[in-house]
C-alpha cells in the first residue's frame, strides 16, 4: 500500500461520524442508505457526504438497486490499512526482519 493510499484512508477515517457509520456494519451484510441515515444522529445530507468520502477512499462500495443504494464495507481495505499502520508501529529491526522473511 503506497504512502498516498495509506494517507487517503487515514483521512477518510479521521472523523468520528465516519467511524460511527462503519460500526453500523458490525455484521457482514449490505445496508441501504435509509438504514445508515436512521442509525446516525446527523442530517441526511451530512451522512451522504460522509458516505461519499468513505466511497472515494474505497472503504465502502455502493450498489444501486432501483431507487435504493446499498453499501458494504471493503474489509480487505481496512485489513491492509491496519497492517500498514502496524508496520509503522513496529521497531525498525523487527520491520527489517519481517521484510527479509
């Protein structure tokens, strides 16, 4: 994962409302926009903006189904991001040993 990609994901995750939105996906099932709006204590337009940011960072993907939009978390993106963060936290000696092995 490039430093630019890590930074883009970190920026998208950098708002408490976006974390609250992602926590609604505690089960691996798609949520429609109405369900997400209902789970937030924010205006629909504000939630829509947060969803857009999460989509642009490729943390969420959206699928149109007639008048509804269904959202799902790309957990693989979050896992890769978490590994990148872990690599930053590891001592340099350990990081070198990981990359050599």
